[in-house]
């Protein structure tokens, strides 16, 4: 069985948005990856927050993070790679 620890990392963008990085640590090799990044405005409502949670679960169910994500030795490296690829 594959086991992963979920790690949530929050940041702020220059435009004033909150960004929630949903990260994983692979418990068998201690490598880190970012599955997704969700952006929220100050006016985010419970519906958009719940949609983010549902999407995260669907991504995890659809495909193992081992396949979906790029793995790195540190959490900061994983986040930087995700930012470089998607932002």
C-alpha cells in the first residue's frame, strides 16, 4: 500500500490572493510533491472551499500522486517546481 502524508502550505501572492498548496510526503522514500494549488480571494465562500476539497480527493482517487506529481528532496523545492510549471 502506498502511504502519503498530506501537508498544507499557505502563501500570499503579490496580487493579494491566498494560495493553498496541497502537498504530499511519500512515507516510503521521504520525497515531497505538490498535487495542487488553490487560489482564494478574501471573499471566498464555503462553497468554493468545499469544491477545492472535493477536487483534491478526486485527483487523489483518479491517479496516484506517484504518477501525477514531480518528487523532490524538500518541500520548498517541490513548491518552487510547481510554481515554475504552473504560475
